[in-house]
């Protein structure tokens, strides 16, 4: 049974200055995804069953062939201490040759666990097919599994692990930041007011005409040509503080959990809401019917059901023009609405045109 308050409201708070680096990112300064295919060896009989994963056998034969070991073409090595894996990593911006990055290793076949395994040298490629890093090392696996006498237990996921600093960067990704004479700031959340205030603040500090808003999510700033001066300039710009524009009125509903989040600018036009629940209870009490003596009848079970219908007293509350957030929350909670009822109430208000907010159902 749901009790207490079932509406989570975003209460009104005074505007707070935020740094530009927290509101926007610099175009071109981004991470890149890398991926590769490799082998993990040294497993304790928990690797792939090569009879069911032919690609593992093929990879093993190709690996051994590089070292002058040729297996018969029709011979399955039947090893259980290797596993075919997919290796992926994130290449940070401005990464240079020699830097190290973390990698995640995930089983591709039917290996039970990668605990205790070592990843062999694996090239990591970008979307363009070029190799940007080489991964190799001992895996750290947080999960484990055990089984005995037909019973088994598994904690976390033993078929995946990580290698901290497990890949060495071989080449970096060129960034437009180094070559452009313009800095493009991309707002995390599109807002024309925030873009205008950001432009005005930058121009007031670094000089008039240095920044201009392209649209509601992009601000372009002229920067020095010299890279060293450009870094200093960006350091100044990203630490400037502005008061971002207030977000639009929204009501966010999670239909699965019944959570309702109401923004501070939500308003409701005059509307009346009635809330009540109808409960139908059906109970079954079967009885046994015995035949009379010497009647040659059969003893049977006769079902007997009772139906009870109860309805809670309907409650109605009235929203006056320009109702505030606090009044909405108080009114909805006073009627004892459950999460599912709240979802229905908010959707009905929106359909009636009384809810002045964007309704987002998750």
C-alpha cells in the first residue's frame, strides 16, 4: 500500500550562477570509441568450449601460426583455458602516443569466467579502421561463480573484466581545436536565454564582438591564433559564470514506478478533479453436496462465490486560476492519490487543456 507523499516536486530555488564549462562543451574536444577482438588465456578450465565456438579455435590456430606452429586442419585442440573476447575502450581528447587508457574485456563465446586470465596483444581500432591503441595485460574480474552437486551460484558478471591502463595509445586523433581560430561552445541544454547571456558575458570580459550566438545551443568565440595563447584564452572563458535561463515548465511521469516530478513553473487553469476507487472482492467458498442414502448419487463439490463491491467516497478539489506548485502538490496529496492515480490525473489535466506544462511520460 502506498502511503505518504507520492509526488516528488522540484521546488523553486533562486537563480545560481554557473561556470560556462559546466553548461557547455567545446566542439571538437571529444572522446572516441575503440574496439578490438582478442584472446584471453590462462583460464582455469572456464574458457570457451571450442567445439561450440569455432571462431575461438580459428583464432587460436591463426595465433599459433604466427609463431610457426601449424595444427592439423581437422584437429580441434579442445582447450578450455582460452576465450574469445571483445575489447573496447574510450580514447580521451588530446591523447598522445605513449599515453595509457583503461580497457574493458567481455567474453564473446560461452566462457563461464575470465577470472585469472590474461589478454594477449589486441589492436584497438576506431570507426575509420585505423589502429589507435594496443591492449594487453592481466584482467581484473569482480564477479565469480561456483558450482557443486548440480547447484551453482554466480555473483556479479564473471564473463567480463577490466584492465586499468591496459592499452597504450599508438596515435592520437587530430583535433580542430589546434587549427581553428574560432571556439565553438555547444550548450548541453538548448536555451536561447542562456546562449544570449553567455554571449554578453564573454563580450563584456574579453572584448566586444568576440562572441556571437549562432543559435539556441551554439556560441562562437574568436580566439588567438597562437596555440599557447588560445589555451590561456579558453581557460578564462570556461571559468566565467552566468545565470542560465530557467528551464521550461515540465511534468515528468514514470508510469512504471508512479513517480511524478513537477517543475517549478507549472501552472494549472481552473479545473475540478474527482478521485475515487472502486474495489471488487470475489471470494470462493466451495461446499460438498452429499447424496441421500441409497439414492446411488455421487458426492460432488459445488462452487459457491460471493461478490462484494465497495467504493471509496469520491473527493473533489478545485484548481483556481494560476495555481502554484505548492498548491498542486498539497491538493493531490490531500486526496490520498496513489502513484497510478497521479499519472491518470496529470494526463487528464493535460488532455483537458488545464495543465500549462509539457507532459513527459517515461
